[in-house]
C-alpha cells in the first residue's frame, strides 16, 4: 500500500506541476483553488488533527498573510514573492503570543474562542484606514496565475512534507499524546505548552504564506474575500473527509470534495449544494474516521486474512 500511495502521490505532483502548460481559463482557476484549499487543510490538520485542538479560526492567519502582502506590495513597492514570505512570517508572529492565551482553552471553548478571534481580526482590519477599511485594496498585477499557482503549489507541497515529518517524528508523537490526554502527556514529561504553541505557529504559517499568493491572484482584496468562512469551512471538511491526523487525508479529501462538487455543479446547478451536502453526510456516516483510515483498515484486514 505504501508503494502504491507513493506512486500515486508522485503522479499527482507531476500532473500538478504540468497543469499550467495544459490548462487555462476556468480549469486553471479551479486547479489553483483546489491546491489552495488542500494547503489550508494541511495547515488546519496540524493543530486540529494531530494536536486535537479543533479550530474554527485559522482563516484569520490567511487574512493576515494576505493583507500584510498587499500592504508591502501596494505601499512599500515590494516584489510579491518576498512580500508573501513576510506575510507568512506575520501570521506566525501573531500566532505565537495568541497561542499562549487561546491554547489555555479546550474542546468547544477553543473552537468558539478561535472563531471569535477570527471575527475580531476581521473587524480590526476593516477599521484601519491603511488597509482600505471595508473598501479593500487594489494591487498591481503580479506574475499572473502561473507564478501564483506555482507558489501555492510549493507551499502546499511543503505543508505535505511537514506533515510527513510530523507523522514520523518525536514531535508528532508528542502532539498525538496531547490529543489523547494532555494531562497524562504532561505527567509523562511532554512539554505541553511548547508543543502546542509550536504546532499552532506552524498551522498559522501555512495559511499566512498561502494568503499572500491569494492576494496576488485576486489583485484586489477586501475583508469578506480573505476572511472567508467558506474557505475556512471547506478546508476543515476536506481534512475530516480525508481523515483527521493523517498524512494523505487533506489531499485525498480535497481532491474528492473538489471533483465531486464540480461534477454536481455542472449537472445540477440549482440543487447541487443540497445533493453534495447529502453525499457528504452519507460518506461521513459510512466512513466516520475518513477515507484514508478506512482504506488503510481495509488493506490491513486483507493482509490479516
């Protein structure tokens, strides 16, 4: 199974790299949004899937990255690539002190706290004249969809590589211990605060980096676009559908969700959301742990026979 998964992953990476050479227009935009959502799902999966802190506010770091990039490009005349890196750093810098406060909460309280924090950041950005307030910011054209796409693909592949390292590292083991029982993990010598804040910072860095590319993709940003609840929920559903706390879950969930949604939208434009919602609920009932754990369990069962 591992060899087959590696071969499929390598094929998918090659196809994604070649996508700008074969696609254009709507198909290219759809591919970009798919890669963006998968990257966001990988970022969310670190703090929620591995550490067990279910978050409804990671989109705040995406918006911070987007606005930091936009300000550096529009006002300071930076080239967009270093500006996007700085946007990711800004999101991570916000996450570290914020983590000391927010990660004192657990369960639904953390989820609600993160949701409230995201709304506070959104309102704050809207009230600052330098960000264009509610009117938003216009940006000069970047390097086009191709450059933004490759940046987004590179960040998403980096998030995948980071997840693979977490899966096999002692740090990942500490995060899983936190997820199962934080108090027991602390008694066993795990530095829980350090582990949590590191995971929180990494989960903020990824959407912050992606937000910079998204700002250049739009060439105009306003709060509703970059603090989008739809993007946030989409990335969460992708990770859950594929399998929480797994390496391939966000990728598989993202590809399945995007393609099924696209087919339904093309064939049933008026009721596709209702059909898609029903299919999603049905899948989660049949596969409560997600697609990847179900496939892994199936292969393990067949080897045991």
